[in-house]
């Protein structure tokens, strides 16, 4: 029982200490956590400091917390939160400037009141002089002359002193107004420059994020991810998948340096990227020396089969030309197999940190079997591809070939494009969302 009482007392004491901690202390602690690269804890502590600063009505500390949170959350996922904090910073800044402007107006109003009081005093002095003038009328000539001499001297001194005081007062008022207005202008300009730079940085970072997303995701998928923070997987009733693979890549990698190996693979895959872009084909991924792409996703394309075969021909032409050039120099070159299949599949984005657009289904497996059962320098396709494209290309029937885990399947080599007219009324594939 005593043990539980001690634990409860320590918990209450710790809670009171945390509550007693000021917003400034929490802000300093958050800055230290950020310096120690403890970003998640720093974000949480900045949020606590912001809440405490709001309760303390500490506008300057609120602005600092908003600015720190905006910069920490300035990324592709939390850029909306970053904009929210930048807007909050701007609102507080304007509110602070409005308060300072009001103080200036109050100061000027006070100075005007002092001037009016001074004018009242002068008026009272003038009235007193008038009263003395009336009294002078009853004096004798000699007394009048004596009194006039004294009054002239007093009036000259008073008027000179009053003019001097008024002049000094006006000069001081003018200097004070210039200082206040100049300081307000400088602070305003500084705030405008800060906000302009922050907005420019946000726009540039957003452009970088958009370009990065478009490099790894299709444009429509990237837009959906930016707007909703997630994407919906799609089922396609008909799409075309192509696998490529280099023959003897393992032995080739054993005989060449890592630098030469990566440079050669990059040489091939960069060219493949350019080719599929022309034919509206989506790159899915590379796995070692294998290249996977799909046509008819994520946008509908009624000519997806023909586009894929045309791209395959360009792949083989590029590989053959590279082989000829390499044989003239180092002799290091590769031969490639290509497999194509058409059928239903599912496509979507996986991962929470490093996004990846991928495809699943038996269509992908069969395309891989077409590649494995093919021959270097040839384009091996399934019976479904043959039926879809037989009006556009010449095919060489290979018969039924054994495919791993699939049994015997009808396969064809695509020999060349026969020049037949493209059918423009082909039925578009059906796309449905998966709940």
C-alpha cells in the first residue's frame, strides 16, 4: 500500500512540475531536442510550448513556435500543416504590428493634448496681460511709463521663452513621430521579406516534391496521394505486362567491376525509360537486371498491346546496337530476353515512407514465364497477346511450351510489324476500384 502511495505522489509531483513549466522553458527544451536530432520529440515539445504561450498570451513566443513547426513539417506529406503554421505566424505578426501602431497613435494623441494644454496656458497669460492693460489705464503717466517698461521686459522674456518651449516641443514631437514611423516601416518591410522568402521556399520545395513523386509514381496516382494522403488500388480487366531479362547476367557480374556493371545496366535502363515514355507505358520497377513495365494503366489505352510490342522491338534494337558497339571496343555486352502477356491485374501504391507503384496478379506471373521461356534476341508472347495483335504483326507459332508452375502454354515469337491498319474502335479496358 505504501509503495502505491509513493508512486502516486511522484506522479502528482511530476505533473505539477510539468504544469508549472513556462512556455519559454518548454520552447528552450524543444530547441535543445531539435539540436540533439530528436525531431519527433522536438515537434511535440514545440506544440506544448505553443499551447502554453497561447494561454500566457505571449504573441512573440507563439510566432517563434509556429515558425519552428512550419519548418519542421515542411515536406511532401505535411506541407499543408506547414502552410497552416506559416499563416498563423503571419496573422500574429500583423496583430503585433497593429498593436504597435495603436501605441504610436496613443502617443501622438497624448502629445497633441500636451500642445493644447500649452496653448490654453498661453491664452490665460494673454488674458492676464489684458487685465493688466486695463489696470494701467488708471495709473499716472510716470507710473504708466514705469509699468510699461517693466511689462515690455516681462512680455519679451515670456514670449521668447514660450516660443522657445513651443519650438523645442514641436521638434521633439516631429523626431518622435519620425522614429516611430521609421521603425514601424522597417519592421513591416522585414516581415514582408521574411514571408516572401518563406513562400518562395515553400513553392520551390513543393515543386521538388512534385517532381520527385512524378519520378516514382504515375501523375494521376501522385495527384491523388497529394490530395488525400493515400491512394485507392485499382483492378484492370485488361492490361499488358512486359518482362525483360539479360542472359548470363550473373556470370557477367562476376567478371566485371561493380562500377562497370552499374554503368552498363544504367545505360540500358535509361534508354528503356525513354522508349516506354513514347508509347504511353508505365514503368513499374527494376529487379536486378530485370525490367518490368505495363501498358493500359493507370490511364485507359485501347491500343496497349500494340504499343507494348512496338516498345519491345525498340528495346531489342537498342540492345543489338549496343552489342555491336561494345564488340568493337571492350567486348562487354549483354543479350536480352523479352516476354509479354495480356490479362487482368491489380495496381496500387504500397509503403508509407518510400512509396512504390506496383502490380499484382497471375498476368504478371505469366509475363515472367514468357520471358523465362523465350530466347535472346526474340520477343516471346502468349496466346492472348497473339489474338489481340495478330492483325498488326507477323507471328511465329512455337507450339505448346512447358512453363514453370503453369504447365504447357501456347507461345509465339513476334517476327515483325505487318503494316496492317490499326483498329481505332478497339474496346477500352474496364477499370473498377477495389474497396
